C-alpha cells in the first residue's frame, strides 16, 4: 500500500481509493446526522458492511482513523464498530438461495475485483448454482451504512 501525505491530507493510492471514499462518506454522514441531533461529540458509530462490498478492512480502518485525526472536533475519540451483513442471493427462477461466499469460489481475481467496486456486477459473473439461471436478486449483503450512533448533547 502506498501512502502519500500532502499538506495535512492523507491519500491512499490505487486500489484503496475505494475504501478511502467510503470512509469519507461514512464520517461525513455521521457528522451531518450528529449536527442535526445537536450532538457536541460522537462517542460511537456502528457501521454495517455488506459482504458484497469486499472492503479491505485494514485500508478502510486506516482511512477512518486518518480522517478522524485530521478533523478531530466532534469526532475526537469516537469508537467505530463494524458489523458484516452476510449476502443472500435468491434465484427468481427456482427460488434457490445462496451467498457470495458460495459464489466467490468460482470467481477469478478480476471478477472478484469488479464486484468489490460495483456489487451489482455479481449479475454478470454468477448464475444460480441449482438451475444455472442468470435471473436472481441480491436480497441483502451490499452497501455500507451507519446502523447507529451514540453521542453527547
């Protein structure tokens, strides 16, 4: 991983820009919500990460910590907890259900990488393991969201 510091701004290069952008989005959303609730300080943020996001957690946590350190203020001392939402894919043809971990075994590195950046690409690289239909839905396990926050008013 290459890290470059430019005038108080940490930038992760290449592959990890995705994690950096997600970290910025999560913290921006948390600060906006905290300000609406008139929090003086955020003490905890619980972040749910869908399995299909395939986030590089070390890079994601690094980005969160760097952004928090540079912004301080309302985020100073915040604890961030993570929960993973396992994926669930459902075939519209036969009703069979499976998970991304089942599907991942059949993907090459490039296919896995494309799903990392755009989870909906799973539709291109997968079929129902029971009936081979390409017609399925991702019922859960994608996206990154804030489940809850705690703070001081």
